[in-house]
C-alpha cells in the first residue's frame, strides 16, 4: 500500500500572502455549484479516517483539486486506528472490530455515500454496507455468559437508585459534571448489573472514565437501550473496516490525485501573527531521520489529527505477549504536546495521555485453520458468525468479550480460514484459569483462558493447534474517555487562528461521542466547511431524546 501511494515529497517555497483567509472564503462558484478553490493547498497531518475524510470533503464539497492535497502520515500505513491487515501466510490482525448504527452515524454515511465500492460495481460504500446489513442481520442470542452458560440478558438488573442516577446524569449539564468519574456518581452495585456489563463492553467504558462522556453516550445511543441485549441496532461492514472503508476511500483519493506521504512525522508548526489572527506558515517534518519543512501560505490550510487512541500499540504472537510501549516510541502525541507549549488554547493532551494504567486494554485476533471453534461457538450462542455480536464473559477476571464476524473478514482470506476478534477490559488482573495478568500472556495463553471459560475443554488442544492468536496492546485505547474539563480539547477551529483545524478524537465537537468513526468524520466536515466557507450544513446530529416514543421505550427498558 505505501508503495502504491508514496508520492514525491517536495518542500515548497512561496511567500506569505496577506488577508488570505478572506480570499479563501471569497470563492467563485463553479458551474455545478461546487466552489473552485483551485489555488488552495491543504496539508493534513495523520492518515487516519479524520484526514482521509477531510481530504474527501476538500475535493467533493470544497472544490480543492486533489493534487493540491497532501496527507502526511508517520507510519507506513494509511487508516490509522481503523486497521486490518494480514495474509493467509502471516495470519490476520485487527486491533478493533467496529460497530456502527444507522441513526448515529450520519456523517460517516454521508461520506461513504459518494465513495464507490471496490467490490460491487455501481454501488457506493454506503449502499454496500446497507445491502450487507439487510442480508446479515445482527440479533444476538447470547450477549452475556456466566459459569460457562448463556444468561438471559433482557433483564437490566437495575435498582431504583441506579435508574434515578441514569436519568439524572442525562439531565445534568456538562459543566456541572465537570471532571467527575462515572464511579463518583453510581453506587458500586451498578457496576454489577446486566445493563452495565452490556453497556461497558459495547462501548468500552470503565468506572473511572468521564461522566460527561457517559452522559453523551447515554443520550446519543438512547435508541439502543431496548435492543442492547440483542445488539440488533448494530450495523457492520462486509469485511474488516480497513478493507471495507479505508481502501475504497484511499482509492478514490488516489484517483483524484491526492498526494500521500507515508513514513513522515510532523514535528512542529510555525505561526505568523497577522491582522486576521494566527496562521501556520511552516510545517516541520522528519522522514526516516531526515528533517525537512514545508512553507504554508496564508491561503493554504493545515489539518492536524492531535493524538491517537492506538498510539504506541504493539503486537505479540502465539508465544509472546504484546509489549507495553511508551508514547515516546510513537510520535502521535508529540506534535500536540509541542504545540500547546506556546499555544495554550490548543488544549491539554496530559488530560488524556498521562494515565496509561487507566487508558489501556488488550485485544486479540485469532486466525483459525480448522472450523471447530466456529462450529462450537455457533452451537453455543445460537448465532451464525456475523449475526451475533459481542459475547461477554461476565465472570472473566479480564472481562473478555469476543465477536465472530461474518466470514471471510478479509478480502484476501481463503475459505478454509476463519478470523475472530476479542478483547479484555481488565488486562492487569490474573486470569481465572491462567494465573497471569492478561497483559503478560501470549496469544496461546489468552486463547486457552477463553476456551476454558467457554468450557470447550475437550476440543481445546485441537483449537489451539489450529490457531494463531495475536494480542495487541493499546496503551491509549480509552484515553479519549479520561475525565476532562472544558478546554482540554481544542475547538476544531481555535479562536484567533485562520488556517488551522484540529480533527479526530481529541478536538471538541458539542454533544457528539468520541471513540467513534463518526466523531472523526464530523470533525472533518466541520473543519472543511468552516475553513472554506462552504455553504453546506454539517450532517445533522441524531438526537433520540427529542423523540418522545424513543424516550418512553428506552426508559421502560431500564425498568425491565
Ligand atoms: C479496538 C478499537 C475498537 C473500536 N471500535 C469502534 C466502534 O465500534 N465504532 C466506531 O465508530 N469506532 C470504533 N473505534 C474507533 C475508530 O476506529 C477511531 O475513532 C477512528 O478510527 C479514529 O480515527 P482518526 O483519524 O481520528 O485517528 P487515528 O486513526 O488514530 O489516526 C491518527 C493517525 O495520525 C498519525 N499521526 C499522528 N500524529 C502524527 C504526526 N505528528 N505526523 C504524522 N502522522 C501523525 C498516526 O500515525 C495515525 O495514523 C475503535 C477503535 C479501536 C482501536
């Protein structure tokens, strides 16, 4: 991929232009109504979905020519956290398996509506995903497991006090909640209810995470309350999200001439202070040890993905645990940390990245050459692969959950192989069967623990022999959920700046929820439409709380 996309990286020399921000907004409408911003150049730091989406909207809504857009990515791969890689020879790895919903993902589906599918001629990626979900419907028959048995998860198990707290947190303002943690609000018993087990494993919340983020999630996904035990509202992609989303977007951008520069880290930005405000005038980079810089004119645009939930992630193997790496080994936080030193209005990365013990967890991807595990799981859950969803083992010390996606999960996956994904929310606790912390376990030990929880004892040796289980350690995976206060995340368009936007998971978007592809795409729309003065509304934010029928149904679920 990086070979296909690698582009010539040349520094430019251009003088700065005054009042250029206004010049940029003063666009001439083209014949088709698309503004022609032909002289603007755009530089995007990071090759995750936030940047890919920004590039797509710069072209589609902003009329910026593709060759004027440069994406600078530190790693050799595009897609960032939205990953999926591997081959039959080397096994497969996804650090995450994503769940979407039709209601809440308005920005993501807007983007995918104009990206052509790579696998079905004449279809958009959005249509392809909708068509897939009309055939392969999610309806979990086994959401929770305890003592090796599936349990009835339709009962939420909430007390009156829990219900009151849930309603109260939804009604309390973000300012009032401030930096409170979820555990500051609920009784300890709340964290033992079916509701919490399903909620926390669906969205990866921990008791010590931000109460504000939980409030946003409760409101944003209220429509999911009545189906939280079946996950019937979840929409999935036909293949892993790299193959189904990142590849087609990248291909579309390549066809439009966008420049991809991988293996290049942005290390700093220089600003000038003009009459309109602060403008980026130079981008400093380092590429394979060589320093370079790009001159940015006032009319040009700079997009920064500040921080990454998969920063410093590492992989183990069937025989080795995944090592816990430090953020210094990965540049994803460094630029933001450097920028805030002189620009306090750009937020506070330390609120998110300074407590690895509370932000890390471990996922694992298992490639199997024998169908026995899938057969046993399908019998046990009552769901064919792709129709169930997360199966959470409530009495697992590691709080393990697994998902069997529809197969094949990779475009290049042969029919005789199966791939599934799982994760544990408590990697620092000893297993129930393997007396080691999950984070110290090899892939084989993690799979062993899983099989024992599921009581697949008879077939366990055979399953393990046919498996390659790759653990992925992600030190910052829930960093975006850490308690924070107003100002810790920069605005997408910080006040007093003219040509820079922050995009991704660590910028502020009112009411929307982080740890979603939606948030990154919303930041992209917000940034592009605002910087270019595009006369287009950001896709509407679905608000279930404004629909009385949904509110009543959801509240009724809490009493079940
Ligand atoms: C395990 C897991 C499960 C998930 N589940 C879901 C789900 O169910 N539903 C859902 O909607 N979302 C889910 N997500 C979240 C979703 O994948 C992310 O929110 C999204 O992919 C983030 O995209 P991004 O572009 O904002 O940031 P990232 O993808 O993190 O991209 C940042 C990129 O910028 C690069 N970079 C950073 N700094 C620099 C620099 N200075 N110079 C050059 N490059 C730089 C990094 O290398 C990285 O590639 C999940 C993610 C994971 C990991």
